C-alpha cells in the first residue's frame, strides 16, 4: 500500500506542477481557455502569437502578462536573452529549450517534429545515466531476496543496537551486489528539472501551438478535437497510453520489492491517471510524451541486450579461470 500511495502522490504532484500557477485568469477567476483548441493560455509566454484571434485574446489580458505584449519579440526572433529572465531556472533551462525548439522548428518547418526530436535528443544525452540507473535497478532486484530476509530477521527488533546491525548488514548486501542507494536518485535529480523545463518551454511558446503535425493542431487537446468530430485524437490518447505502459512496465517490475501484485496495482493506477490527464494535454505535449516513452522502450531493450551480452562474457571468463585453475591443480596433483 505504501508504494501505491507514493506512486499516486508523485503523479498528483506532476499533474499539479505542470498544470497550475501560470494560467491567465478570466473574470470568473478560472483559467482562460482558447476555445478553438481547448488549451489553457499562459500568462508568462516568451514570444508573440501570430493568429489574430489569439493576439486579441492576449491583448485583452495584457495586464496579467508577466511581460507586456508590446515588449515581447516575435517567436521567429526569440533569443535566450530576449526579455529579462524572472529566475535562474528560466534562464538556464526554460529559455534555452524554447530557443532550440523554435530554431529547429523553423529550420525543418514543423514544430511538432521539432518537439519530438528535441525530446529524443534529451533522452540520448541522459542515456549514460539511464544505463547506470537501469543496471543499479537490476542489481537491486538481485539483492531483494536477501533484503527481504533481513527485514524478517529484524522485524520485531527496534532497539538501537539491532537497528545499527541491520543497517550494517544492509550495506554489506548492497556492496555484495554493487548497489549504490544514491545512484537511483541521480537520474531523477537530472531528469526532473529538464522534464518540467521542457513542458514549460512548450506551454510558453505560442508559435508551437499555432502549428500542425500530420494534420493535427499542436495546440488542440483530444477532448476538444473529439468534440469537433475529429476522432484521430483518440489514436493520440491510445499511443500515450501504450507507450507509457511499456516504458513504465520494466521500471516497475525491477523496483518492486513486495511482489508482482503491488507492482501491477501501481502500474494500473499510473496508467489510469495518465490516461485521464492525456485528454487535456495539447497535441505538442502528447507528441513529446509519446516520442520519449517510445525511445525509453527501445533504450531498455538495447540496454538489456547489452547487459546480457556482458553477463555472458563475464560468465565465460569466470568459467575459463575456473578451468585453468582446475588444470593447474590437476598438474600439481600429478
């Protein structure tokens, strides 16, 4: 139950952090929605939109904007130092990502493709950390039976001496299997800021939402698209669900320490929440989610094959050493 509650809490935090705090408020104190696409308008956009109705809508809320529409650069002319950065976070993460997405988008003449390419490039940059994290997860999985035995051994012992002994024995098991308890946090520490920065960069660049990808409006939410009779957006939601399932499946199966039942429950809860959230995600964000998750699936497959190959090599080396040792001992015996 603790693992399920933790998973739910993390997902709720993700939804809240990516969906609130930067929306324009209408007279009813609710987030202003751009009706043609269903997207929530942001008050901290980085450059000017080009659609007339969108410009008029932003002009209507000019006083709410962090930077007045008159001072905003055209998206085509946006630079990292355009306007004054409100924080170090914005200057280091958000603006550079927005700049790269825009420049690549104008170069290849498609912002949807640009979002997908940049998302995959980020995953490639993080690949060494991902591989290390995955190897640690596999080592932890091997150590799990002994950790569970240790939990049973010290179940009813709460005195300080027993707790210290338990801690020492735990570290010995970690050392035996080459597990670093802190290494699993390293990828999250690097990845989470990039993830939120990426979503902010997309949310704050109107040019992205004004574009299209394979006939789909990048600013359109599936809910709005379906309500307009375009059921292709259901395919988008299905792809979000499928890629999420296959990208989460391996991670959860490796990190679960309390049996397959809890792992399965966690996966189902995560899928339900992401499935529900995907109906309100603009197409640009859905494309990012699908492409990066698909990359993770391929990445996991490649890393698994690499690990299996390394284990086979190590096994052969060990067998060779044993064989040589046996031959040496046999000769000495003779």
